[in-house]
């Protein structure tokens, strides 16, 4: 452990309180304004498609931006990238609350995503620096990974409550204010953890991209996060239009997946110690396949409902948490001196797979049914298991 890492002596709860706000806010900004999307075209003088596009662009920049910020964190350190990215996120969020121009809104969303991207890559690189060989690592990875998945499930509820009482602009004001609080907390407590050799290491991505282990766990992470992305993309059509749920009933039903993830995260560290990294990923993929089977049976034998669509998602949610507990560490384990670059590639590839493949399944199959989710879970889990068999 480097001398810098010896300064990182926080207990697990303290470390999570320091790191989690950046993960939470980056995830929350993804879709917190979803309930007010129908109102925003009139407010900004644009089309619904432009507003809808900002949801996909945010996720794309969130991943792709890490190709810049990952190597930068290896060169300059985790702390400046984290604080700089968080400040960019906070300022762009506050400006989003004030803008009345559609073009400015799109540009600011891109800057907001870039700031979130920098904060995320610095956070995960810090986890890799400090906890790669410590037992707390599995717990932190599972919790941060679960946050990336379940916070978007809670975001629309928070957005609806804020907008109902204070208007849609307050959503972005809250995001900016919360990030400023996180920055103040991190400014005092976030010590530099970059390995001393990282700055002088020649950044060569070829060993990372040539690693079968890196690809296996990156694909596994894409399978987990993408399953939730497809669920998120199809749930309104299935549950509101087909099952007839009200907006609040839909939001509460949607949020039960987050509750399952929170519960599953409590056991993830213990299960990883028993099953190991590869065994945990295999079982996580198995839960995705089981959830897909239950969804398919619901399509054949039940009308669209909470029972046919959301209950199987509980099984998938448990698989997401178990998989995310090991995928980051599995993909990054061999790249300590270039953890920032490895995290960047991991996150970028993961985001591209999720956005491209997930969107393709939704567009090519009937998004008023569970078939896009069934197909994505089945295909991505199967590819992951095949790849895992080749490296084990």
C-alpha cells in the first residue's frame, strides 16, 4: 500500500458517506426529471424528442467521458479530478435550473454528464486504489454498483415530489446544492490515493483490451446494468398503458426493485466471500436467466400486471447486485498502476453496450411487453457465462 493510501484509514461507514454522494448524484441526475418531461418542451420552446434525447445523451457522456478523465486521474490524481468534475456538475445543474433555452439546456446537460463522469471515475479508481486487496472492497463495490442501478428507480419519485411542490426548475437546483455539500465534505476528507508509480507509468490500453478477464467482467457488468436500463425503458408502457397503473402506483411499483437491491446489498459481501469472484458472477447471471424465464412465463400465461412484470424483476435485481459486487474488481484487478484508465475503459465500454444493445432490444421488440427485457437478460447473461467459462 502506498504512503498515500495509509492516510485513508476511514471505517467502512465513513468511507461510504464520503464516496456515496458522488455516485448517488451522478445516478440521480440520469432521470430525476422524467415525470416533468412532458411539460418541458413548452417551457423551453422545443420538441419532446429533444428533451427525451437528453436522457440518452447523459448516459452516453457519463460513460464515454471517462475515457478522458480516467487517464487524467492517473496523471494528476484522483482528488483534483473528483473535485473538478463535481464542481462542473454543481455549476451546470444550477444553470440548468435557470435556463429557458433548449440549446442551452442540451449543452448544460452534456456538461453535467461530463462532471458526473469525472466524479465517478475518480470514485471508483479510489476504491480500486484503497480496497482492491481488502475484504471491504466487495461491500463497497456492491453498494456503489447497486446505487448506479437502483437510484434511477427512485429518481422519478423524488423528481415528482419536488416538481409538484416547487416546479421543475427546483429539481436541478437541488442537484446542484447537494453536490456543493458533497464537495465541501470531500475537500476536507478526500485524501489522494493514486499509486506513486501511476504518474510515471506509460498509459498503454492494449494490455487492458487484450485481457479476457477484463472483457468477461465488463460484459457481466453490462448485463447487470443493461437489464435495469431495459426495465426502465419498458416499464412505463407495460405498467401504465397496459396494466393500467396510476403514475404514483407505477412509481411505487418501480421503486420496489430498488428496495430489493438495498436488501440484497446487505448480503453481497458475505456471499462473495463464500462463492468467490467468478462464482458470484456466475450466480448473478443465473438469477438474470431465472428472472427472464419468469417474465416469459408471465407473458404467456398472465395479463400485464405487477405480478407478471415487477415480481420477476425482483429476481433480476438480486442478480444485478450480486454481479455488481464483483465485476469492477474482477475487471480491474490486474491494472493497479493504471486503475484510472482501466476504470475509464470499463465504464465506457459498459455504457456503450448498455445504451446500444439495450436500445436495440427495446426498438426491435415490442416495448409494450416484457420481451425486450427477457431477450436482453437471456442474451447478455449467456454471453457472460460463456466468457466466464473460457477464463476459468
